[in-house]
C-alpha cells in the first residue's frame, strides 16, 4: 500500500532523514520507534506532503505521491493523527468531526464514529477543550477516520495518557486493523508497539538502524537498550 524509497529530508540546513525506506502492506500495523529528535515526525510529514523530501520517492497504491500537495494525498486515502491530538478546542465534538468529513459509500459517518467511540457520543456537545486526554485522543482518531482513509498515520498516540486510556488506544488499533485499515504507528513506548505492531523499525539519527518482527525485537535486549534506552 505505502512504499517509501530512500527519502532524504531537510529542515533548512539540518539533514533529518538520511535515506529511509519502508513498506506498509494492506491492513498491516507497522511501528516506527526511536528517541525524541530522531526524525519520526519528519518521516510522517514527508509521507503526507507537509515536508517534502529532497531525494527519494514515495508511492501509495502504486502511484507516486512524492511531490503531490497534502490535500491530494489526503484525498487518496492517507490521514494523519498528529502528536498532541491538535483538535479544534473551541468546536464541540460533533463539529470537530463534521468539519473534515469526506463522504464515501459504506465509509465512516458521524453515526459510525459515535458507535465506535461511545464516550464521544456522550460528549457530542462538549467543546474539545473540555474533554479528557483520552477522549481528545479518541476525537483525534475519529476526526481522521471521517476522511475515510485506507492508511492511518498515528504520531505518538499514547503520549501523556493514563494507563487505562493507553489500553483503549490499543483496542482501537486492533479494531481498525480488523476493519481493513493499515496503520503506521510512531511510538516511543516499546511495550505498546510490540503488542500492537506486526513489524517494527527503529529510527536513529535519521536512519533505520534495525528492522524485525515485534517478537524478535522484544527478545533483542541489546538493540532496545542501545537505541531506545530500555
């Protein structure tokens, strides 16, 4: 579904991504791990067209999207759940969802989102800044689903959440995968990524330094200690 070939991305004079390659298959959950400042968010921004690579190519469903604007990439079926949620704080839950809605036959609708996330239905008229951290994360995921994506990019979805809501995010990921949505999961939480991703990559200083199944990485304490500090 997604194929990234040797992309190199800069922020000004800073050389952030230094030849990253990766694939995400249909209905797969692929994890990207790494410490802060290693280029994880830049990678996601490169995929969605917010920070364009200077070299390399990105393909989605066999069509090259490297130079496409973000709105076209979104229309093709890629949606980003950004780090820190970034919901609209002054809009209520229903408005946050409706403002990005993109109709698709048999796709996600407001009613389906409320069925998938019952707490959001109960808070439908509450403004975004009145929700708990976990509820805001549900809203951020729901808002992305309203664009009816086939690939969901999730940037640190467990950041700042209580353990109970971390479990909820894990349940959401499993249900979305079962529904046929592929997920690229950026995380610092190794245990969470191992539990919910099929395959994992570790990013360090702009390069992929390790790739393996979740089970293999979970047993490789030398690699996790060296690059993740666990």
